[in-house]
C-alpha cells in the first residue's frame, strides 16, 4: 500500500482483487450479481444499526459496500471519482426540507 489516503491506490487494490480472482471471466463483474451483493451488504449494514453492533463491525460492512461500489466502477469502466464530484456539485445546489421530522435534500417537484 503506497498511500492509504489515495483514491488511486484504493482503486488499484480493488483492481488487484478483481484480477486475483479473475472476476472479468468468472461472473464477478456481472451487474445483476453485483447488485445482489450490494443489497446483501446494505442489509448487513442495516443489521449492525438495528441490532446495536459495535462501530467496528459497522465500519467493516461499510468498507465491504465501498469495495463493491469501486469494483462496479471497474467492471463498468467509469470514473467513480469524477462521478462523485459531479454529483456533489449537483446536490450542493439542492434545497432541503423537513420530511416526517427529518432533513431531506432532493430535487423536490411540487405537484
């Protein structure tokens, strides 16, 4: 690991994991499969929160989801870092509202 704070190094580590297990040729980059894995990880995150697990377990499950998301960028060949910054630019322009007692930031459409 060259720089643990480097997105490029993180992406390279995920790429090395994909290469090690030949995800490209063994179904590991199939989008339907990856979505199912992400849903599974999100369920594990929810379980950590609802069952009061320690933050170390929650952090591990969030890391699993992040690795899957980064792997999806690899599998679909898009620049996740650029997509992140493009999306941040968009959401910083959005308004916030209280919805059912909680803050919500969205593109609200008045109907």
